[in-house]
C-alpha cells in the first residue's frame, strides 16, 4: 500500500509516527522541500521517507494534512487525481495569532482555544475540500481527534476509535485497512454529507470526542 502525506505539521507528523510504529511505509512532504524534513524522518525510522509534494501526491492513498487556509496553495498546482484516494484530514478553522486582537475577540466562542470557525455558507467542509482535489475519491478521517494523540492508537488497554466517512465504498474499505493496520478501531460514519459533518471541527457533534474500544 503506497501512502503519501502532504503536510508535516502536528497532524502529518503524528500520523507518520503512527505508521512508523507499525512498520508501515509512507512519503512525507512539505512545501519547504524534503531537505527540511531530514531530522524528522531520521527520528521516524526507515519506513518513512521525505519527498516532494508531487511525489507524496502520486501515492495510491494521500493524506492532506495542511491548514484550511493553505489548501489552495498546497493543492492548486498538482496533476489530476484520476480516482486515487485522498484522505481529508482538514477542518474549516483559522488558527489565531495569540497576540492578535482576534485571539481576544469576545464574539468568538473559540478564541480561548486559539481558533476561529471559517464560514462555509452552510456547506460541509468535505464538500468544499473536494473541489480542491477534482477526480479524487475523498474519505474524511484523522480530523476529529487532538493531533497529539494520533500517534497512540492503543491506550488504556484498548483502541482509540477513529471515525471515517466517504461516498465511495471501495475507497473507504482501503482507508479502513490503513486504520486497522495502525491499530485504531475504525468507525464508519457513512457518507461525507452525514458523517463528515458529524466529525468536523469545531461544531460537529462527534468532533473532539474520544472513544476507546476495550
């Protein structure tokens, strides 16, 4: 199974750690270039290699792990997806500078958490995300948990539940194999329109919910 990760921040690097802990291979990338990942891939071990964004995007399954506001820049110049599987790990939030006035805006209930919800005009985030990856089979996953726990799929004697959703049954089955291999307990939430909304931060009913399967 050929896996690519676009984005090497907390989300991308912790999913890479989870893969590496099970000896699973992946190509990790950042717009800063593979050289900037030398220390991280040395830490992760031999199964994780650094590559260009184009190399990561050429994988059979590609996790998009960039900030919402960076989607256009990260994905805009990539070639056609041609039915490959893209995992949407994003959420429609803006990360605030803690020293900015926005971080102290009393009208923003999420300011204390350092984020602001992005208004999508009533559309689901995966609906908007899909427009950045035309021709891809989109599965939403890795987005509902605190990124800092993603590298520990087993905890308290059980498995962390990992929600996933998508409109293509075969694509979901392949993503489920990845989640199983890492050690999560995969939970299918159905379609993007239903399950994607349930798990998307910040207002999805299941967002930030941590279930452990004992």
